[in-house]
C-alpha cells in the first residue's frame, strides 16, 4: 500500500507541475506568479514522496513536506479559479480531499 500511495502522490505532484507549466505561458503576471507557486508545490510533493519511498526518515517528516506542497498546490488553484471568475467549488473540494488522503497515506505508510 505504501508504494500505491507514494506513486499516487508523485503523480499528483507531477500533474500539477505540468498544469503550472502550461499556466506559465499566460500574459497575466498574477497568473504566472500563482503558476510558479503551484509548480513549487508539485515539485515539493513529488520530492518528499520520493524521499519517503526511498526510506531513511520517519513518515511524519515527509508528510509535513507533502502537506506544505499540497497547500502550495491547492491555494493557487483556488485563487486562479476565483480570479478568473470560473470557480467550481466541487472541483477544489475534491482536490483538497485527494491532497489530504495522499498526505495521510504518506504519514501512515
């Protein structure tokens, strides 16, 4: 189960890094700033999860790094939706729940 949760968390981080890379092409400087924050969060999630899978540290330490990365993903995503006027609350709630589950998976396994 540790490997499944780890791979899911890495994919979550890489997916949001890719989404942020696409958003970096925007002409709006605010959108680019939020994209940079989201990319940093995605990299943070992927790296802390990879470190967790490699072992060597307690799971709670990697879970804290993963939680910080998820926060850097969810907040800019919400702000992008709010700023563009195209806010879908269910989408952001689902993203937050998935992030919480992945952080819990990293902490427990």
